């Protein structure tokens, strides 16, 4: 009796060295920094070793960002910070008291897509997407907070298949 040869199971993707590339530039380096920082941190949390350039890493994380204004909503205003100064003739201080003032703010839908490709042949080996709606000008709408939540959500599915779009509150 001959043994039946079964095809070898595909080896699951394992973390390795990775570099991050933003494929949808957002303009200035200052505007792009929160996206790159958030994805680098999420990759590091997923046991990747983040490299500064693409020339020496096993994988390249290609980041795509899409943002769309979905109208205006009312939101609490962010209180100002307390300030103070001392001069040659005296001192001055300013304190903003808590307020329940509301203002019209933009509701922004943000989608983050992370695709891991091999540096050797450029083949996509893993991909995930997440989206959120946040009010611009609030703590939750701060770019660092938005991209931090999205990057964490996207890479929480790694190494499993990230099918579909992840909705993040």
C-alpha cells in the first residue's frame, strides 16, 4: 500500500524586520509623522523589528490613508491651557475655567490600510484595514490618537487573515 502525499501546509507569516513607507503622502513631514509613528509602534507591539530604511528589512509596510469630511457636528470645545509669565514689573497669569460650550466641528472619516510586502520580490503577504469617524479639534480627533487606534486595530489581527474592514469607535 502506498502512502498518500498531502501538500505541505503553508507556513504562517512570522514577524521579522520591517520598514514603513507612506504610499499616500499627506503633505508635510509634520503631518505624516503621526501616521508613521503609530504604525511603527503597532508593528513593534506585534513583535516586528522596525528598521529606519527599506533597504535592509525583510518586509516593507506600505501605509495608505484616506480621509473624508462627512459634514459638521456639535462638539465640546477644548479648553485652553493655563498660562503665566513674569516680567520686570510684575507677574501675569491666565486660567481657563471648564465650560460646557459647544461648537460646530468637522466629522472626519479616516481609513488606514497596512500592506506587508516582501522586500525581495514585492509580493504582498498580509494586509489589513481599519476605519473610524472622529470629530476634528477634539482629543479623540487628534491625529496621534486617531492613527494610534487604527494601527493597533489593524495589527491586532496579525498574523491571521484580516478580512474585511475593521470599524473602530
